[in-house]
C-alpha cells in the first residue's frame, strides 16, 4: 500500500487500555511458558495497531508542523501516550511476575527480559502527568524550530536550506549563513531557554519520583542500556578525548592545507576543499534512480527493499517551509513498512542521510518479515545498536557512491570519513553536556552556555568562534534536536560509529565479507544486546582502555593516504 493510501483513525484509548489490562491479567496467570509466549505475541500484535496510528500522526505532523489537524492529533498522542506507556509497563510487570518468564528468553534471545525490567523501572502512573507535560514541551520545541526561517541572499530559507550556503567557497558567505541562522535563534532566545529549563526540571522530577537522583540516572533505564552504564560511557568519552581528538587535529591540519585556510574559524569548518565540497550530481529523480541501482546491485535483500520503498512512496526527503528539521526512519507495523523522512539541501549530506536512514529501514523491513516471526517490540534493538545498521550502511555503500558524485567521488569518500571521525568528539560533548545539565538543574541559561564553551575546549579545541553571534555565546547546542527531544540518545551515535568505523576498515580489506557480517548482525534484529551484536560481526565494543587506539590510527592513516585537492 502506498503511503498516501494509508488510512488514519485515532485509536480508542479506553479500548487500548482495557486490552492491555486484560493481557496483563492473562500473562500473570499463564500456566506454561508456551502459553506466555503466545500471549506475548498476541499483545504485540494488538499494540501494533496503536503504534501504527501514532506513527502516522507523527509523520504527518512533522511533514508540516503548521497543519492544524495533524497538530491536534500529535497533541492527542502527547496527552494520552503516557497512559499507554504505563499500561505497557504493567504488562511487562505481569510477565516478569510469571514463573515461566524464562520462556521468553528461550524464544526471543537474551535481551528481552532485561528490556522488560527496564520498562518496569522506567515509569509508573505517578509520572504520567509529568510525561504529558514533557511531550507538550517537545512539541513546542518542534514547532518553534520547524517554523524557523532565515533571510539570506534575498531569499527566505529553512535552517536545513542554509547548509548549502554554509559550505560556500566564499568565507564571507559562510559567515553570513551562520549569522542568518543566529538571527532566528537569538530572536527566540528566551523561548528556547525557557523550554529547555522546563524540560530539565520536569525530567528530573520524574526521576526523583521514581527513586533516582536525577534524570541522567533514569535515562540509562529509559534508553534500555543493557550490559553497561555511566562508568563505561564515561570511559568511552575519555578514550575519544585521548585517542581520537589528537588524530582529528592531524587530519584537520591536512584539511586546512587542502583548503588553503591559514587561520580557520568556526564558519570555515564546513568547507573541506578549496574549490568547494562535493555535492550530489542530478535531480531528485536521478538521485533516487541511483539509489535503486545501488541497492539492486548490493544484494538481493536490498533490491527487494528499495523497490518496495520507492514504489510505495516511503520517502519524504525534500526540505520545505513548515517541515520539521532533521531526519528519521519510522516503522508502520501494521503495514510492515519503514518510512524515511529527511531534509535534502543539495549537499553531500543528502547521500549521507539517504544511506543512513536506509540502514535503519532495511533492518526494520527484514525484521518485520523474518521467518523467526519476531514480535514488534523486539524487531529493533537498543538505539546504540540500531545506529550500527545506519552508520555502517553509509560506508558499505561506498562502491556505488560514484552514482551520486561522479568525478567528485574520491572527494566525497574523504569528506565522509573525516566527518564521521570528527563526529565522535562532538557526540561525546553532547552527552557530557547533558549529564551536567541534569546533575546541575539550576544553572542559568548563561551558565549552561558557559558549560558548552568549556566542553568545546575539551572535545573540539580547534574551534574558534570569534564574535559570531549565537555560537559565540555558547548557545549552539540549542539547534541539536536530540538534546531537547530525546535526551541522552546522542551517545548512541558515537557507540555505533565506533562499530561502523570497524566495518569501514573491514570493507577496505574484503567488502563481501564485511557485508555478510553486517547482514548477520542485522538479522539478529532486537534479540541481542549491543555487545552481543558487535561480537556477532567480529567487532569490538569500545568500553575498555585502548579500545579505540588501533581503530583511530587506521582511520587517520586512511585519511592521510587519500588526500585529494
């Protein structure tokens, strides 16, 4: 079924809650492991209808945040979603109370019981009203950000559309693009500050009610982190500071030599070549045709997948006024279909997001059709693992990048490797910033910005802001959607990048073998933990001292050996 043909109907909330309550009773009383597994499957199928409606509403809302009807539906899910989540929590508690709960692990892998425990520990009905408020704040941020328009070059541009100007070969134009963005954020400074302050206090209050010191503790439960915790993440961040940052500084020295920029400022960080960054060649239709050819040649599974996606209107990737910034992939379980949302802007990032979100979508597409008949709740792993699918796909499609970049392909490969490498300290900076924000919730807006600037010195000491508005006062974090919408998610990209870069190095030696290992990991769906998934593909989790040393040198050496002007 094409996306435009999918009918939306608001769920009957009372019916959904009653069905959850009924399944909880049945699961608590199940007399055998076989009965419990069957009830779990049935409950998942029942909830798939609710999740499909919720996702349809969310997709339509983000396609145009100004649309009154879809804004209203999003507000309804914001208000009622916590009650449904709490009902799901009660179902999980009922399962765990059953003496036959171990049968679920035998049927669906090692991750399911810890995931159910985390769900029970992450909420209860005491925090429902706070969650409603949190959802409303998130929607307010989306609307504020989604409505952002900037004036530049005689045009009214969305924030994603400014990216092309930020990559101009003219340094004055690059700075003007950043200044144009700053005008909007500075004009709405008080609103962004107020929304975030309320979010921090709201989430910390939820944590306190549930017995945690602050939201940074609760977040590890809500993000369903299994097998590692704050200590391991802190150790990983330190590894990035010690092993990756020095290598990046060397890579940036080479980049500055390529561009001829002697005293690079922050607004020069987006330019990688003296004659300009590589951009995709072709129209929307030509790029999508390239994607179809790429995935047809990559594997039989990806060929079937891309035909399904394109033939059924499962891409919305062009930027336009009112459309929410960013990109995502969302599953519509009733239809067993992924949907890809992005904001193409004519830069190399268009191909990044295409392959990235396709990595998510392929995993969801395959899991929904798995011969293992995997229940919806465990079709996708934890987000740090899900990002392996997407970030590794960016590298594993390299043999076909020429379809998009033609004679500039070598430039794109270098740019992509550099940017992936440079991302690691940024993602870690976002994570440490959030830990500080929730552990020190009474910081003023100016104090929050000062923390961000201090972290810049630690993780990205090469950045010089001068008198650039917005960024210069340390407020650049406010344009990072994840900090507002899904706190503590961002480190997942870093943990996934640590695996994706291993796939990159492996693919250079034997692409066919790397792809087979990728598919082995992907086909495990949500039935294994992050560490188990990495090990299934012969990769190493990055939590021990020295775990990034060899990898960072390998990536840095490749960058040095593949310099192009």
